[in-house]
C-alpha cells in the first residue's frame, strides 16, 4: 500500500479529532430527545386594550416529537464515533 501524502494524513488526524466530540454530542442530544418528548413555551396574547387598561393572557404552545427521533440520533452518533475510532 502506498503511503498517504502529507496533507491527507493531516486531514485524517484533524477530522478524527473533530469526529469524536461530535459523535458524543450527537449521542447526548439523542438521549435528551428520547427522554424528553415534548417542549412547552408561553407567549403573551393581548385580550383587551381599552386605552390605559390592557388585559393579556399567557397562551401555551407545545412542540412534541417521537422518541424514535432520539433513537435515530443515538445511532447516528454511534456511527460517527465508531468511524472516528476506526481510522
């Protein structure tokens, strides 16, 4: 097997140093998305505006996702981590 050119060796080492932390971060995000499958936040909504008198209420908004999204991210992070350790 022919030796790799110098720039190719540096590229492999550089991407390996980036891929390991990236894989770990993706796995952690996947775990969080698997454990927490919904997110709720509130916005202010103006109900009545009569001159100086103003009535508002908090309106809830929910965002939810399937835990399968987290499992897929855990798998992707594992593949990234495995490919970084392979080289």
